[in-house]
C-alpha cells in the first residue's frame, strides 16, 4: 500500500495542458469537496471556503487574471480556495456550538478553550489573522493534491493569478472571502510535454535529517 501511494505521487505533476473534452464526474467532484471539508485546520476553525467553477465562460474569463495560464480555461473544473476576510467572535462561537451539537460535549468543558480563542483572536492584528488563514488554505491545497493523485485526477496548483482581480470578478467580497489559491482539475492532454518529465527533487537524504 505504501509503495502504491508513492507511485501515485510520482504519477501526479503540475499539469500544464488539460484535455478540455474530458470532464470529471459529479462523484469525483464530490470526493474533492469532501476532502476539502475534511482538511485539518488550526483549532479546527476551518476559515476557508472553496469555489467549484465548471462554467466555461467564467473559466475563460479567468485566463487574463491568471497570468494567461490556459489551465483555468481547459480544466474540467477550477477550484478556488478562499479564506474568510475576518474571524469574528460569532464565528468562533459558531465553531464551539458545532462541537456541542455534534459531540454532545457539555459547554462548560469547552468554555476555557473558547474563551482563550476569543481572547487571542481579539488581540491579533488583522494582517496576522489573514496570514494564519492563508496558511490553512495551503494545507487544503496539499490535501487536495494528494487526493487528486490517489483518484487519478490531474491538477495544477496555482499561485500565478491576481487575487484582487479574482475577488472582484467572482464577487468574493460580498461573500466575505478572499482568494488564496487556484486548483484547476481534470485530465491531462495527451500531448502535455510535462507529463513525461522526470521529477526534479532534492534527494531524500538531503531533505530529511534523522536524529537517532
Ligand atoms: C503553491 C504552489 C503554486 C504554484 N503555482 C503554479 C502556477 O501558477 N502555475 C504552474 O504552472 N505551476 C504552479 N505550481 C507548480 C510547481 O511549479 C510544481 O508543483 C513544482 O515545479 C514541482 O513539480 P510537480 O508538481 O510537477 O512535481 C505551483 C505549485 C505550488 C505548490
């Protein structure tokens, strides 16, 4: 099993050219939605939302906002990982309400941790909270990349886009969101030259330090 996972991770690559005629099924998209929602986040606060764009006109209009990268036009779906614009006290309380509802945990057991989060988020600078939220988006990206690899779905992680223009075009401010990362998903084109290239990585011996 372990070696199968490594083979799948070697199979995946940042897809440069998607086959526009091949579409992912609803089941495949559901797996990606579930994987996104199951992503681990700091404190479990999930300060993220994900847009799933399949509309061809919208995908085409994303090209100039994405450094002219055509993956957003040709992929089956474009996932946009967004962060919340703010973490309000109500947002934090909402999380603890869910814990009570789902786990039947008595509120008094959670109270001190809830108070701690309310206090610590209340004291943080907005920029620090935004950075913290963006980091959670990267965890979701990593999770989705691995799930895509396991499911035989091609993907291209993308920072190469203009977040402010995405926010405007996709009406994200009205949703209280900001775009952080883009992930076109679908199937590689047969003539994507990048699919056969060897992986370029530092050696495991170089990047792993064992302390015995
Ligand atoms: C956060 C992040 C942003 C990236 N942005 C882009 C991008 O905008 N366009 C692109 O073609 N590749 C992008 N890449 C792909 C990387 O260049 C690629 O993952 C890396 O070269 C390793 O190659 P591999 O993923 O094919 O193994 C990005 C990767 C990551 C993780």
